C-alpha cells in the first residue's frame, strides 16, 4: 500500500514543499516547489499565505502524513523565531485537517538522504534527485530540502512498520 507524504522546509520568506508517493519499493515525486512571501508584507499575511498554500496542497494530494523540518537553533535567534512561526502556520493547517505531523532535525534528514548528518546543500540536492529518479536536482534548495524531509519520513515509516510487524 502506498502513502502520500507532504514534506515541508519552513521559512517566512521561502517555504519549500515536496510531495512524494511512498510504499514498498515505491518512492515517487508528485510535486515540489517554494511558497514565497514578500519581505514588505506584514507577518500575519505572510503566515496566512503559507497556510493557504499548504491547505491547497493538502486538498489536492490528500497526504497521509506531513513531515516538517525541526527548528535548528544556530547563531541567529531571529531566524529561528521566523522559522518557528512558519512551522506553526503549517502545523495548524495540518492539525485542522487531522493529518499526522512528524518533525525531523536537519541532521536526521541529511543522514536519511545522504548517509551522514553533515552533508551540504548541493549533496542533498543530488541525492534527492538520485533517490527520486529525477533527471536533475530540484532547482531550489528549499524544494530539495522539502523532498528530503518527505524521504526521511518515508524511511522512518518503513522502519516503524518493520518494528511493529516484529512485535
């Protein structure tokens, strides 16, 4: 049985999205792209635009799960707060539609896709293309990251299924 997974790379300026079909022996991309918002727009409108587009993606693809990148607290606390607000907008839309949400750290995503947690952006893009059978890497690193989040969830779901079958 296959499942549809919506992967999200959150941000207020650019939120990446990627939808994959996943199942035994199946990992197929359905769509990917970026939700862009203008820096001059008030924050509440930017978050509403992100939420609206995520809602449209959910209505179109009817995912069984939403996988989202967890917040990485680096040096820029302001960026971390902005990412957290975008995550909140996405999670609220998914929650209202009763879609299970799963968060993964950037390191876990890179490990699932590239084999090590310290992979660079271009390595993630190349591996996403290879794993999904794309002729070339996604044009946007945000879209590639969102597809990587969906791939990570697909891998984790497969592991959980195997573990529950053993019990």
